[in-house]
């Protein structure tokens, strides 16, 4: 099986947006309409769309569930994220139509609650690892740094179905993915990994695919809305 290419949309106040170190900023692609962006991804052959609720990451409230529902109604599976840290937040996104939710790294500081979510949600939960070198650096509210490898040792004892690896410094940068970090996480955990952060083009996706079958998917964010030939990438890597 090839590498699954998952295009992403970031949503703030119901509109397409982009993550910056200072918060979020609106973008004009697709007229700022996240559902229109998702529709174009589906037409290109995407079977998953990654939806980031930037307001949830900022406020703790999932205020863009209508977007999740509208994207799911396109007949595509939705992977929803945005600093999810609790059962009610995850339930709200799943109830809106998401197939999977991503547990934000900030939640990993609360081990009992994380273990419960992993056990309860099973394959519907992806554990997010937002890293910068040997440190987990969560984005969003309530964030505190955690030691990467110590945290992964603990997570190794839980029934985590898959991880989402994000090199925080590369998000939205179009500087290329952290291949070493992706490979290290897949090798260390022995669990399926979804790669994210900095992906620019087909060459980057092919480099991720070459890491092996443990890396099952790659999320393409900024490049997907700024000109990547998504249909060609999906066809090349499927």
C-alpha cells in the first residue's frame, strides 16, 4: 500500500486561515471557503481531509463543528484536530461527522486522562506529537513542554493506534519535512505514523514514502491550497 496523501484545511471563525507564530491569519484561496477547498480536494481524489479548528486550539471550544459536518457530507473521511484535550471536545468533533480526532500534545501532560481517552476511543483517536528536537512543544492553550522520549516510552505502554508527528518549526514553512524525526518516531514506537509539517511538493512526499510502510500518511497543508497538483500526488503515491 502506498502513502496516503491527506490535504488539510485550517479554519478560524468559519473561514480558511493559516497558522502563524502570532496566531492565525485569513487566506484568500478558494474565496476563504473551507468547504470549497475540501470539495476541490475530494475532486482530486482525496479520501481523507484533515480539518484544524484553530478556534478550538485558542479557546478550548469546538466552534467550527459545522465545517466538520459540511466536509464529511462531501463523502470524505474527516480527521479533526485543533488542540483536542478532553473527551467532550473529541465527542463534539466525532458527533459532527469526524472519523478520527487528533489528541493535542498539550493533553499528554495529563496521563490518566490521556490513557482513558486512548482506551475509550481506540481507532478513532490519533495521538499528536508536536516536537522541536528532543522536546514536545504543544501549540495552543494550556501548553507546557514535555520531554519527547520519556513521553513516548510512557505512550508505548498504551494501546495508541497511530501517531501524528508534527515538527512545529516547519508548520506552514514549506521548508521540507523532518525526515529524521518522522523515521525516529515510527521506528521507536512501532505504530503507524502520519507525517506533517513543511511538506512542499511531490518530492517531499516521495521522500516520506521512502521511509517505509510504518509511515502510512502525510498531511499537506499550505501546499495543498497554494498550488500543489494534489491529483498527481495522490496518483503517484497511491
